[in-house]
């Protein structure tokens, strides 16, 4: 039985004051145990959030990591630095990084490798655009994205990753994949994972992301291969985030 994971992706949002208020709101009502919970916050706020989450079971994550370990890479942040601030998770290959920062399947695969080698759990994002879906290319696109990552992983590594299916057309748009649409892609992803390691694949958590909200979270997470959510906008409001967590 896979334990569900609900992770907030704050993206480039927040401030010291807003984060303190948001986490206070989440902590006040958070009931331990139902599912695993994490927040992936902007780099400058890792220390603040680490401190605010101390003593809770809410885990901390980052939204990206460097391919490099240390050295002359201006602007980059290494996996070791993230570990030092208590990160357990790191989002890798979010569609916004692919679209706006030119991240390729190759780079994303190597970042995934780096995260695992450093002891972080990568949340590897895959997903098709609207035109790719319209052209009937969803399985090919998403399949290629996951295969690129799997090509650099060993069978054992599957026990150290989380996958997130985030259809690009559903992110921040208010349009959500129907539970059946999402389940179809999740099942395909799990088949690909099974080819690598049948046993571990049944334990890999595959999250759905893309306008997941309190009113659609339950039906999405009820699907057999949907093991939680990667939440953008709704993770910035304590009541909405908690309401999704409750459905996990
Ligand atoms: P929204 O929930 O705002 O659509 O964002 C989803 C997302 O990109 C999470 O990584």
C-alpha cells in the first residue's frame, strides 16, 4: 500500500511574513498521520521554513538543484546545501523549468541522478502541452520524459524517487485532467517503471499536479495509480492546502 504524499510547490511566492502566517495556519490544523506532507519553498526561505517546521512531520523540499557539487557555478545551489537545510525532497524538471529555463530531458535526468546520489528524494515532473495532447502525443511525450530519467537510474533507485504527472495545460489554469485522463497516464508511467523494477514500481508514488484544489482532490486521489498531489496555487492558502491533505 502506497502512502499518499501531498506536496506544496510554492514556486516564486512568499515573504518572511507570508510564510510564517501560512505555516502557522497549516501547523495549527494539521492532523498527523493521514498522509505524508511536504512544502517545497524558494531557496532563501529554506532556513526560515526549516525552523518553523521543526518538530512537525511536515517535510521540507526545494524546487530545483544544481547538477554540480560545488565550485564556480554562479547562482547555483547544490544538493549538499539543500541537505544542510533539512530538505528531504527536491522538485526536478518542473515544466516551468523546462519551458522558461531551457531544461532538457538530459539535464533533468542528470539532476535526478545527482539528487539521489546526495540523499534527496527527487520529485520528477513530466507532462504534455495542450498541443501535444491535441495531437495524440501524450503517451509518446510523457513516455520519453520518463524513459530519459530511467536511463540513468538503477533498478534499486526506483525506491528513491517520486514522479509527478503535471499536464502543462492544467498548471495554473483552473483546468484539471479528469480522474480518468490522469489515471490513464499514471498507469502508463507505472508500466514504464515496472519494466525497470517490477517490485519497486508498485511502491513508487506518482503524484498528480495541475489545478488540484479542495473540490477535485478526493476524486483524483481515489484513482488507483494517483498517490497524492503536487499543489501550486492551492498550497499558498492554509485552509485549501489542509483540505487537500485531508483527502490524501
Ligand atoms: P497549480 O496547482 O497552481 O496548477 O500548479 C501545479 C504545479 O505546477 C505544481 O508543481
